[in-house]
C-alpha cells in the first residue's frame, strides 16, 4: 500500500478520513459513503518514532489535511487496560498510571460497543497535535474496531470463539462467549510458535473447548496460514474469519488497507 501525496479530493465535505498511527508509519483510507468503490488507501513512512516525525509525515501529505466530513484516528498502543464500563475516566487513567509506572505518555479512554472501556497511553503531545491538525477527530485504541466488529458477529451466539488478527510481529486477540466479550489483548511475537503458545494459553485460561469452540483468524495471509497449521494440532475448528463483504462496497482495494481502519469504517 503506497501513499499518493497528490490526490485531489473534490468536495471533501462528503468524504471520510480514517488514519492509523503507529511508531513506523501513518496509514489512511478515504472514502465517501455516497459513492461505491470510492476507497483510497495509502501510507507514509515515519523518519523516526518521535512526535516531530509524525508531524512531518502528516504535514507533508496534503491529502490528509482536507476539510473532511469526519476524521477518525486509530492509535496502536501496547500500554493499555480493559476496564468495566462503569469505571470513570479518571479512575481508568489512575489505574493505567499504576500499571505502567514510568511511562510519561498521555492517557486516553474510549468506550467500546462490546461493553468495556479501554484506557491507553499515547506519546506526549499527540492528542494536542491531532486536535489542531484535524477537524474534531474521534480517537480510538487499535483494539476498539476489532472488538466491536467481532462483537457484531457473536451477538446472541452460544458458541465460544477466539478471534486472532495477525500482523507483522503482533497478534491481536478477542474472545467471546454467549455473545459477550471475555478477553482482548495484543501480543508481540518473534515466531508463529510463540504466537500459538500465547493463543493456546488464553484458550485454556478462558475454558474454551478444543472440540466444539471455534478459533478464527484474520490479517496477514502468510502468518494466518502458519498459525492455522500450528493451532490445528490442538483445536478442532480453526478457520479463516470471513472478510466482511460490506468492505468490498467501499472499494475492491479494501484488502490492502489495515484491518482496523476497514472495520472501523463498517462500525458506524
């Protein structure tokens, strides 16, 4: 997926911009709900992982700076906590600070449709940068779109399922039972054997049945295939999760975009 800095968006007021931030790149999608197959995807590499590197990448990409109908931003953060919905934002931030002593970043909280809150840490100064650069952006942790989309797949279902999103060096996980979320996490891994160990440990810890419950995988095709081979040694029902058909209405190139952005576009 390559960015095109010379895209000219006509009537940006009817377009949606979704941006994904991590410490290596800025990824984005643009689409207008009024036009089928309008999806534009792109990414810009960061020169470094500092806030200045992020600012340079955004300000040097004119297509990101339009006056769009809505801007939504997803932040990948490995320092986070999942908390009950009744927890106040102030308590969420206090608990986060206790869990990650020494991290001097800024705390943020977002509520998910699956019924929990995620409190997370982003680099200091990022919230102010997003606020002054975009038009009142909505900001989410990277587990937010994954958990909310998987929740929609499991609503009213008695089967317990584990969902895994495989990406370069990271595995995102969500477990549902009876249509309710039980667990969500992200794991760094050096090999698919390591990733399989983390997945199976969570499988056992949450009491999933290796003969009747399901394990579904999304994300990078090569990693997904390797993980399936490892996991089928222990779990009977290991399968690829169906790519959402609605995503193809956004554009045939949706599969090139980060999964978090595509799913967020579908979870209005």
